[in-house]
C-alpha cells in the first residue's frame, strides 16, 4: 500500500493541477506512467482518476492498492 507523506501528497496534487505524468506501481504489476486527473474519496477509499497518455483510456486506481506513486520529472 502506498503511504504518501504530506510532501508526496503536495507533489501529487501539483501534478494533477499541472497535468504532469506520474509513475504508479500496483501489486504484481509493472510500472504504469499515467496523467493524473483527480484525487477523490469513494466510500472510505481514496481513488486516483488517471488517463493513459498514449491511448487516452481513463482508469480509476485505488490508492490502497498501489505500492508506489512518483511524479515523473
């Protein structure tokens, strides 16, 4: 589970505002580079809404299912 520090949340929120790419790693998966669109609460879980930069596919990623989240520089 990706536990983000306050600084990491700030960087994620800035990436959402600026439309910058992030790299996420999910359990048992390889790294996925996506463009974050929104961070929201669904029930009691945080959800990161993202778009794949090449295909335009929209995905909803649950933060508690992610191993890592990193802003791509």
